[in-house]
């Protein structure tokens, strides 16, 4: 079955109501002179990504269940690895889940345009954190949504590779929560993904990148997502909701390494045994920093949160919690009970 047909088939058979319908009242402003793409009109600029432009638009069919969509417009021929929008569409079909953003449609337009169609989601965790508007109930929804999504995709052999607050969206302030942007995701059985032992290391976003890829490991696994997800949880419980690590204004890898070392301590073989397998480990000498206590970095956070972060944001890949273990951690029940 062709990709476009597969996308339409899964939504014509059993699209869950929570994904297919919108609140009764949708107040959006559209450019009535905006272009039409496929079955969607009045495309209105929303945001620019590194390899795409996102528009919001309206279905031409006024009876369509999703009344506002997001159009992710890409040029596959101009995309360099690891970016691949056609692979993204394939993985979204494969990884369909209540907390993975639903791919509603794909469109091919002249000029080598490939467009992915999603529900238009109005809130993201990044905005809620930076504006200090994330309440405890929403934090519980985000925790559940993020780790349920990761547990699902990891069970399928998919690594997201770009977990960060701006890729965690909410349909409304009351949820549901979706993981978005699989543009650089990796899958063991996808023909356009790199070999498992030769994965691209230029993945992730600045302060959410784990140490193994900073030192050249190409054999990383799903624990890469867990480091980033642990950083997100740390932001959620941290006063001021600021990122834990700082890569500087230009996103320097050396600045990020120093930031990690000054917080977690400069690692040795005891705390990071697998560092010896990283191609770039040992090429430079680093100042020896002592590890800081998470309770001092996250003042006021519950003990369960400190324990959770310490077990995800840690050097050794094999010691990080899995997404399934995260869902069984004490922190989940504490957040959900708030």
C-alpha cells in the first residue's frame, strides 16, 4: 500500500474521537487569500522550522471532523540526513498511539513539496514553562502523555531523537497531550534510517543532548530519549522552569559538555563505564568538577522527583530508567494525585 493511501486508511477505519474532533468553538484567524494545498484552504503562516514551514488551514469540506489543521510543508529533495519528512510520515503511521500526534493526511504538490497534515494544536509545553503557567494537573498530563508515547515508540524500535518541551503539545489546556515532530526519528526497520551502529550524532536540541553523542557514540539507543525526557521533567519541577544545562547562545558542544560536567561532576569509568566506547572520549583533558546534589539543583521538588531525575539524567546509558519504568515510578502517582 502506498504511503498516502496508508495514512488515509487508518483514519477512515478507526480514528479515535479524541483525535478526530475539536472543541465546538474554534476561534482562529485565517488569511483568506492564503494558498490551497490539497483539500485545505486559507493556509496561514504559523511557524518556521529548520527544514519545514508550518501553516494552519481549514478543510474545504465544512463537514470535516477536524476543522483546523496544521500543514507541515517540506521539500524532501532539499533535506539532509537525519531530516526526512517521508520517513517521518511512515513512522507516524507505524507508531500510531493516543499520545503520538495523529497524521491525518499527506499531500504532494508541484515543486517537490511533501506536506504532512496534523490537527492544529494550540498549546505547547515550552510556552507553558516559559510563561510559568504549567499547573500540577497539566504536569501530570504531560508526564503521562510523554512517557506513554515513549514507551510505545520504543517498543517498536523507534528513537525520537528530539525530545524537548516544544515537541510536547496539548490540544487544549485540559489536554490531551501529544508527542510531535518525528522528522529526525530513527527506526531499526526503516529503509531510510542509518545502520544501528552508525547512527548520526548530530541529533537532539542543544541542552537536551546526552553526553554519549557529544563524545561521538553512534550506537546509542532509546536511552537517548530518556536523558532528554529527564531534562524535561527537571524543568517542570525546577523553580523558574529553566533548562538544567546551558549550551550557550550559539549552542556550543563544548559549552554543553562543561555545563553537564559542572552539574553531574566530571565523569570517570566508575560513573560512566561506557564512556570508553565513545570515539571522542579521552581526546581532551577536562577540569575536574565535583557532582552537585540534585536536591540543591531542584530546591522544593519532592524526593520522588529528585530520585526520578537522578535516574534519567545520568551518564551511563544502561542505568537510565526506561519509559516503562518511568510510568511505574513513584513520581507518576505523586504528580497525578496533585
